[in-house]
């Protein structure tokens, strides 16, 4: 089944405004399908570096291979030949203001890695494509980020989600090929994805040495059980009998490959966010996390110790996907103060205004469930816009806590 990707309009807008657009994101998220569709519609030449001969040519003679290809050009799986960056820059420099020369895709964020020593400032726009959002799966048009920022939380009755339905959402994930398969076939697909994509790409793209396979396999399964939790590198290293520097380096690579996402803690002083406090861990896709944990039946997943963290992860990953095509540019953080009061998620606009988000897997909410939001509102003061508690019930409900109105919002609003 072909899905309409909401990011397509923004991608074409950037392609018309920049000489180079880099569409990045995890393997099998749908990048190739999208750019082939665009190439066909726009009459643009399409080539992929999954073609071994083309990749070999690009590695041996980057300038020569570009000279042999027509422009404008779609170049898929660009991470297979990062040495092309210099040659692409030369073509871009000689373009005399021409836009839309190269549309590149890559399954690793190579411009943030050590693979590429040269960036393309002013030449390139970068965009991320994640696995399918629930809105894309169900043909919804509402952008959740813009809706949350707008703050029009009218009393509405939506679909409640029982624990089995939530379990189905978690286990299925959003990879287009995986969601179309039966549960048994989906499990085979995820196993193949881990062995044939994740582990192999890790080696190819990041020049892993030694017995990385055993260490990485153990690490990703351990990390799956930490979804929605704070990262303590020393603890992970101790659990796995590995070096904490190796654990941290491997996690950095997994993030560049869009397998995991680390959220820095929110602080009023933005300069301290990446260096003070512990980050929080999420997987880009809950289906992959569930597979790594051996959770394959929605009827039983809600009894797992991992259920709450996975539901939080699901809400975050949906909002992350919506952020790629929202009108507002936002960043994501989590919040934890010195007294260890916590908030699951912070959404920050480009002007510094923030929305606090809490996630509960239950179908009911109580005033005390808003304590973290209330403390966050006091901490952020004039920067605070709204406070939202996502839960699995069916009503949008206001709660007034310490003169601030927060809202309980059904998770089904994201479907």
C-alpha cells in the first residue's frame, strides 16, 4: 500500500529553495519510495548507491561519476558514498544560483558523523523522514504539534483505547513493510531488519572493529527495556560488562542511524542542556523496541514492566513525526528538577515558549497526576504555554491546579 507522506509538501518547498536537499531517517522508513515518486512526477533522474557498480565508481572517482550523471538528480542511499560530498559541493558552487540540483537520501545522519569532514552551509537543507505516523496510516490531516501549540482544547469525546488496542499500536510500530504483515511475518521482518540492516549498516557506515556484533546486540536489547527512562551510562556498562565509553559511543552511532533518540534535560539556560543532567532514552519505533524485548502479543504486553515506558515512547515518537511537517519549528526535551520532580516531555518553540507533556497509560486521570506539569509551569513562568496529559480515555478534560488550567487529552487524538 502506498501512503501519502505529509512531509512531501515541505520537501518540495525546500527543493525549490535550495541547491541540495538531504532527506535522512532510518532504513525502511519510506525515503526511497517517496523520492522515486517525486523523481517520476518532476521528471528528475533517479539513481541509487545500493547499486554496487555505481557505489564503486563513486568511491574511486567521485567527480567523474557526477559528471556522467544528469542534473537535477535524485541520489538514493547517499551514506554509501560520503566521499561524494566534495564533488557535490563543486557542482553546487558552479550552479550560478540554480536551485533543486541534488535530492539526496541517507539512512545515517552522516553530516553529523565523523564520516564527512566537509559540510554544505548555505547549499543544503536537511529533512528527516521517520516511519509512518498514525495520522498517515489513517489519512488524518491534523498536525498534533500545531494543535498543541494552538491550545484550542475544547471538550471533545474521542475514541478510548483499552490496553489491548494500545498494545497493538506499540507492537506494530510504523515501518511501512512491517505493519502490512501478519504478527508472525512481522516478527521475521524485524529479525531480518536487525541482522541485515541495523548490524550490517553499523559495520559499513561506522567502521566497527572487533567483536562489535555481540556487544551491540546485547546493548540494543538492553536499551529497548529502557524506553522512557533516564540514561545512566555506567549502569548500562555494568549490566553488560562493557566499557562505559564504548556504550556511549555505540549509543551515539545508534542515534545517528535513527534507531534511538536521546532527549536532553530542559533548563532555562539553554547553554547547559546538553552538558548538565541525564538524558532520557526513546526508540524511534516502538515496534522494533517490542521485538527486541520479545513482546509479540498485545493481549499480554500491558502486564509487562515495560508497558508504561513504551506508551510514553509511542506518544513521543508520534509527536516527533508530526514535528517534521508542522508549521512551527520545535525542539524536544524532558524535565527533571533538583528535587527530582519529573515531566515526560517538553516541546519548545523557536521563540522559547514551552508546552509540558505528561503521558499516562491509564483510562482515568486525577488532579495529582498533574503535579509534574504544575511544577514545570512554576519553573518556566512566562515561557509556559500549555500543559497536556495524554491518557487512554475518551474525553478532553480541563483540570485547574494552582490557578493554572491543564488538559487531559486522549492518546487517540494522535490517531
